[in-house]
């Protein structure tokens, strides 16, 4: 809980949105989706999503797969989907000290 802020309840949602917008701008995109959430107790008041990079798995050494059989294309996309799901459960995002202080700075 190093990233906590104490604000009045009337300003909490607005403050949470601006904080998440700053954080979204600072964190680099990864190979998996990153979801940022701001909560008061157990209630989530703001949510931001950082979209993942998407590698084109249908292109292999300059040639596009899918000229004939549709099942090969589906198989490649399903394998990519499974890998992204696995990365999302295992992957961790580390915040540097510079990002932390830049987000917490009042502007």
C-alpha cells in the first residue's frame, strides 16, 4: 500500500481518475494487459487499462498464413491468446522510484 492518498470523500473519485491518468502515462506497455484500479475500501472508484502489444503471429518470415486452411490461422491465434493469458497471471510490473515520485507530485 505504498501508493495511497488521503483525500476528502467528495474529491476522491476525481483525484483517483487524475492519479490513474498520470500513472497510465508513465507506465510502459507490456506484452500483456495491465489494469490499474483505484479503490476506497473494497469499492473500485476508477479504472484504467493499458493495452498490450500485439505481435502479428499470422506473418512468418514475410509470408502471411491463411491463404488456404482457416484452421491454421485459428490455431495460431488461440496459441497467442493462451500465452497472453499465462503472461498476465505471471507477469509483474515494477514501478521505478522516478515514476512513483512523479505520480505523487501535486501539480
